[in-house]
C-alpha cells in the first residue's frame, strides 16, 4: 500500500478520524454542537503531540518527513478548518428561529443564514490558506536552517481547539443564545489566521499548559451538560 503507517503517523490519523466523527455527529441527528465540540478537543490533543512523536523516530526518511508535513496539514484542515464550521452550522440549526432575531427587519430575515454561511466559508478558506502558506514557508525554512521553528506567523489553526470550546461553555453559563457569538468567534479567528503577526512557538511547558486548559474545558463541558 502507498503511504506510511508507522507510529509517527498514528496521532495524525487519529485526529482526522476524530474530526470526521465530529462532523458527522454535528450535522446529523441529535448530536449537534455540544457533542461535536468534544471531538474538536480530541483533535487538539492529538495535534499537540504528533510532531514530538514524529521527531522521536531518529531514522525517518526524508520522504517520511515530507509526507508527515503534508498529512498533518490535511488533517488540520479537516479538524480545525471544517469541523468548527460544521459545529457553527449545528448551532444555527438548534438556535432560536430567525424570526426571533431582533436586529433584523422583516425583509432581511432571509439574509441572516446566508451571512452566517458566508462566515463559515470564510473561516474554512482562511484555514486552508494559512496551512498552505505554512507548508511553503516550512519547506523554505528547512532548506535554510536546521531544527524546529521558533515562531509562527499568524494564529495557528490549532488554536481553534481551545477557542470554540470556550465559546460553547458560555452557552451553558447563560440562557442567551450564543450562536452569533460563536460566529463572531469564527470570523475573528479566521482573520487572525491570516494576519502577519508573530507568535512564539510554545515549549513543552506551554504545551502542557494548553493541554491542561483543553482538558479542563472538556470536563467542564461534560459535567455541565450531563452531570449538573
């Protein structure tokens, strides 16, 4: 079979499977966003360590390294580009009816879902552009210097794994519909994917802090939804 199937790829493949399950659950039946968001958090956990696991294999072929970069970006597009947009669509389906949106005039009601769909499309496109740009820049960087990169340009798409669960938590803490807040988060996050500011790449300590924060979001969502 074509491709590579050693342990360095397992977390990336797992992230894609988790994303696919999250998309299916979000778009069909009673799963809606509050279940789909758990799969987004699992994707974030897989992505947090897939690079370190891959680099632990000292005898990786050059083809394996390039394959890993491409597969990682493709999986990230589905997990952090498509899945959050699908969760937004699920929120729109379970939110208040369009007729209840007070900021729209009667003849503007049909524009409400179209505007939100445009935001979803922009968000997914921004994630695609950022990932493709990162791949090009990473290929150039590896020809000029050794080791791992020290900074990122723009917000990494994996930030979605912490941003959107936080917004969903707000939905549990207030009786107000957070659909527009979620879509505002999609719009702002998509813009941050493309802005040329620099972020220092977190070390192991920073990585563990983000994993702990994601775990806290996971268990808070689980507890509030099913236990309280």
